[in-house]
């Protein structure tokens, strides 16, 4: 802490602007929706041709301090937008706030993307940034697309199956992922039917996926961070879209509430896959629905206010045994953001509330219920010092937990947390950036009430190559307990870590390279190591504190040219957990994973394809199933009429076997046509084209294998107003 | 087109990979057996479930035979299958045997699959407790005994006194609750304050002209039940046991007088 304070003081003293110099602050936003364009490249060229560059922050903000008076050329570029150029004349001592509106470049999207792919953006290590174009390029079961499709092709992200909505990132459990939607924590972001999240692609502006090594501003989880920014509605005209497919029906609407300044975006979806499954003879006993709304107001050139609300529900039976699962996620929050040259700083203030409830009724066993609710707020402050940025923030949250593994025994808990972070984004010149930071987190009611989590990220741009590295300590006091022994059981009870167990902690280290190789080709490789201690996992009703290590490498390659994009990703992983049961590889371990996807467009037609090849997952062989009458025997009840919970008997060698490899090819063909005032897209898609029997799990109660989605044809229609 | 061909080729190759998946371990463990060998019942009952079969598909007859052998005498008993319907509507197999079990016996129950011969076994040793008096403390009116070899949990312990009055040779018996103690040393010590307990049985009333009543014997009675079911070997589940006991308490003559002549009215 002392060192960090010293560094900040030095920065403030050494890099402050001289009085005669000028400052330029601004926000890059979509010209139509006023949505911030995060990651936009802002270049300032002086009269001598010297170039200074900035990458716009998550709210589109940028700052240049200490500029010499004179004329400048300001050029702003971003994927999916037409480049913007302007000349500026800055007087001595002038402080200027600038709003830059970028016009969407839908007609030349691919060309712009190719250009952007050639120019490497400075992004943080371990980060994959998904944009609407990335989501639209993937084949999905309906033409509306979904955030989950983009996540599922990432090499470090694996899923237990196409049902259950359980994602594991680089060896972590599904409940170790922090998912934020406009800064609001979401406990259950995915639907039970795999491939679907609570967010259709149409409401996603961007999704930053940190598979490791994330900076100090994120805390409370140890496996990954998925930071989703919701799209904002059009500020000048009413628009909308409607989607219908055998999987779901949905609609989106955007309305300028105060034209030019305030907009509303709303989305609603409801599944119909249960009925479609009946028609196709495929058991898909799921129902889900979700709704999203966002009110966005531009207060002035560099200030915004927004409110976001989300609801997502699920009900379904993951296998064939009739065990019903229901979930309901509700969340809401608001955020104020402003950047001002007068203060040489940006602030964001936000408040949020999120609630998740779930029930699970296993066959022959009592109903289980669980509920978690949190509310809290954040205050963030960003100070610009020359080329450097110092970011600091404070956050406080309260949690309420309630769960019952049988209706008559209800456990209630509550706890509060507070955190403070500081990180500095230091531009050391010659393409080298360093982002040291530290997070102090406190849970006053816990056995280990506080932690200090140092983080450091670095990137070094060398022409068309960039090297990245990151390391950090991460801790998670709020854990979600799901029975890991049975993938058919996704019931999750959120709670604090029992005081008798250590707090789950991870130490991440990663190093990577990414380069533009010319001719539209870019490639990257990233290696990582995670040391895991105190992982709280639930296997067969027993809480285990597990240590482990994840070691892996991921290779990505992409090719872009107008009308064609292809991506390939490969991940190799070694993941070992160790506890009193010995050393084993947990069920979300995948030694190898390869995904290939691409989209080709010609005129009104486009074809997209996605192939996933994944190693089989570890599982424990099954002896059989029985009704456990042990309690009835112990209580001396008549054995003739005794009932007990259905129980699966496993062999002692935990996770000693592997399922066959997973392979799935999805194809989609789209035909787009313009109709008066709208664009219609007809999509024919086939999921699991080869009808491969991919194992989901073994229903030991019925001694039956349950497979994932078989060949599933769909025909969907989407109409978007223009 | 080339990319599409590569994708299809990879998908075809991947799909050609073996998808065989049989996570079951055949006959690693054969049956689940639950129940209690109960010395108070003339017919014993055990629930037997076939681990190899789907849980909710119960055949009319379980493809198994169940026998039990009393290891001391070698006497073998064949159990017969019966089918019951649970409140859930599911069916279950209950095996029955006309078998009386007694303290000191050891029964081995075997469930053998008809095809293949896989077997699950469980051996239940029923305890034979003994009672021994403790040296009596002259300052204490309590009579203490050590009970050894319980092997389980004692339920409803009772000390039953036999008394005889001069006019009634057969005499009545008087039950009195024992007061279990757990002294250092581990053994159960039922102690009974003779005065209090005998007074509780007002039947001793009357030290009339036909003479005082005398204590003829005392027995320690109750039911001993297993602390935990005996686990099933090569299977799952457990079989508990319960046996009634009635053990004479040897007592010293001086305690007879003290116990027997307490309450004259």
C-alpha cells in the first residue's frame, strides 16, 4: 500500500501539466444511440506529425493532458464505425471537453473489421472482447443470436453440457465466475438450455471476458469475469425487431423517450422449445423467458445516466428422471458517469440490486429451495495524469442468503462486504504499459475478515505484435454450492464460506503474445497457471475444501476479409484437484478443446458454421442406484413401508473415467431481404449436423444414458426495422 | 468452400469417434439390503434392492435368493420374496423369514444373484450381555451393577424385583426404572436406589402380622439395539439388530434386607 501511494504521489507531482499547456477530455459515443464506444482508438496528431494515441475506456472516455498549444488532427476509429477526423485548435491553458459521435458503418462492416484486425488494440491480458458482430457470426438456433454463443466458443470456457447453463472457465467451478450486466452482479446468467443466456445478442453492446488476470477493479470471484455492457436504444427514432423460431419467440423495442437525449431499449423472449421438441420427437422439457430494459440519458456532452433491469426465469427437467429445477433471476441498477476536464477526472457512481431464487425437487426426495439477494453501490474515480491513468474505487454490498435442503430446515444468513481498489495504468512509452493495482476486501462477519489482493498487468506493443502478462491474487467469500458429482443436479445454494473452511483463493499468472500477420490474419497464444486453494465444492452432499492447479495454453487464429471471417481456437489444459479424497480431475476438466467457426456472406445470403471438438470429461463409474433406507432403519421404522432418498452408488475411484469426446457441428444459412422500412432475415439452421450422440450424463436411477442435443433443425424469422 | 469442406471433414471424423459409454460397473456391488434382525419378532424382514436394475422398475420377482445362517449352530434359513407397494406407488421387495433371533447368536445373511452368482453379505452378531454387582459402599443406599458386553444401545432399562411375602409363596414382581450412570471406565452402570424404586411399587405394602416381604431376585431387563447398522459387504445398506435381554442380578444377602424392608405403609 505504501509503495502504491508513493507511486501515485510521484505521478501526480511529476506528470502534472504545466499551466500553459492544454487538456483535452472527451467521450466517444455512437452518434445514433449515444452509447459509449469502448475501446475506440483516439489518435491526436500535432503539426509536426507526432502521434499520441489512447484507447477509449469502458464508458468511451479518453483524456490527453499537457498538450502544447496549437492545431491538432483528431482521428477516432472503432470496429463497426466509420472513422472520424477533425481538426482542433487548442489555446494555452485551455481545457476542453469533447463529445465525439461515431456513425455506424453497417454497410462496410467487414471492411472496417479487417482494418481493425490489422491494427492491434491495446487490451488487457486474459481478455477476450465480444462485440455484436462476433455474436452475429455464430450459428445459433434462432436468428436473434445470444451472448452465450460467443462465450461457448472461447477456448478456456467449457460447459458440462448443452443443458444446465453451467460454464467453467480455465478450471474454475461455474459459480466462480463474476457476471456483470451494466455493473449489476448476476448470479444465474444462463438458461438451463445451453446456448442461451439471459441476454439476446440484440441487447449486448460488448462483453469483456477475462479468463484470468483481471485488474483490481473486479473482485469477489476467482475464475473469470464477464463484464457485459448493455446496448442503449436509439435516441432519434423508434426501432424494433421480432424473432420467431422453434426455440423461442422474442421482440426488441427501442424508443427515444426524449429525442436526442433519452432512450429506452426493451427486450423480451419466451421459449417454445418444449413444444418444438414434442413435434420433433426430442425430449426438451424446458421453459425459459427473459426480459431486459435499459433507460439511457445523455445529460451533457460527457455525462450519462442509465438504469438497467433484467429478469430471467427457467423451469425444466435436465434429464429424464422428472427432477424439476426452477430458477428466477431479477436485477436492477443505475449508473451515473461523467468525465470533465475541469477536474481532470472521471467519476462513476452506481447502485445495484440482484436476487436469485431456485428450487429443485429430486424424485423421491424433499424439495430444496435457495435464495440469494444482494444490494450495494460503487463509487469510481479516475484521475488522468499526463499519459497515465489512476483508477480508484470503493464498493459496499450486503447479502441475504436463505436455503433449505428440506422444507422444514431453513437456514438464513446475511453478511456485508466492503472493498477499495487502486490501480494505475502507466504508459511507459515505447509501447509498454503497466497496470499495477491492489484490492482490499473486507467481510467483517467472516472468520478471515479481510484480504489484500495485489494485481499487475503489462502489455508491450512491438509494431504489429503485442506481448502481454498478468498476475494477481483473487479471493471469493461468497460461494455457490452445486453437487459436482451429478451434472443432472444444477441446484445451487449461495452462501458464505463456512468458517470452518478456508476462503477459496486463486493466484493467476499468464503470459501471451498476439500478432497481426498480414493479409487479414491474426494469431495469438496465451499460457496460464492458476494455483487454487480452499476451493469449496460439494460432492455427494459433502463440502470439501480442495486445492488444485490449472495449467494451460490457448492458441487463437483469425482470418478476416470482406465477406468472410474464420476463427480457430485451441485450448490445452491440465487441471488437478487435491483433497482428502486424493488427487483427481474434476468434471469440468477438458484436456483439449478446439473450436472452429466462420461466416461467409455473398449478397443476401450468408452461411455460418461452428465446430466444437472437446475431450471427454472425467466422471465416476456407477455401481447402481437404490433408495437409501438408512434413516428409516436407524429410527426403527417398519421396513416394509419405509421411504428414502434415491441414491447413486459410485465406485471409490472418483472421476477415474472419461466420457467419449464431444463433437458438434452447427450450420446456419441466412437470407436477408429488405422490405419497406424493415429488414427480414430468414434463417435455416441445423444443430449437431452429424447427429452425434454426445453424452450428457448417466441417469443412474433409470440406468439410462442421457445424451445432449441430437440433430435439431430449425427455421426462424427475424424482422428488424431500419 | 475449402473451409466448409474442412469443417465437414473434421466433423465427420469426430463423429466417427466411438461414442460408446457404459459407466456401470457390472456386479462390483450387487444389492442394497436394509432392515433389522429383531429378537422381539417371530418373523424377520429385509428390504432388498438390485443395484443393477433401474430404480423405479421393480420386477415381480427379484432375481436373487436370500439365505441366512446362524454361525454357531450352522442352521440355515431360506427367506422368501414378497412384493409391497409403497405410498409413492413404486414397488419394493421385502424378504421374510420365520426366524427367532436371540442374544449371543451370529447370523450371516447372503443375497445371491441368480445369474452370475454375485453376492452381497452381512453378518450380524447379537450381543450376550452380562451383569455383575459392584462392591457396595456401606454409606450408599444404591445398589450398583456393571453391565458388560452390551454391544449396543440399551433402550428402556428396567430392574425387575421378585418379592415374596410369607403368605404368598409365588409373590409378585415389581418393575422399577433403572438409573443409568456412565462412570469413568466406560461400562454402563445401572444404579437403583432400592428405597426409592421399591417404594414406587406400592404392591410391597404390608409388613403385617403374616411377616415381612423378602426380595427373592432382581433382573436387569431392556432391549439392546445396535448403535449403527452393520454394513453390507459387496453391496450397500445396513442391517441393524435389536434383542431383548433379561439378566439376573446377583446380589449380596445384606442388600436383600436393605432393599426388601423399606416401606411398611
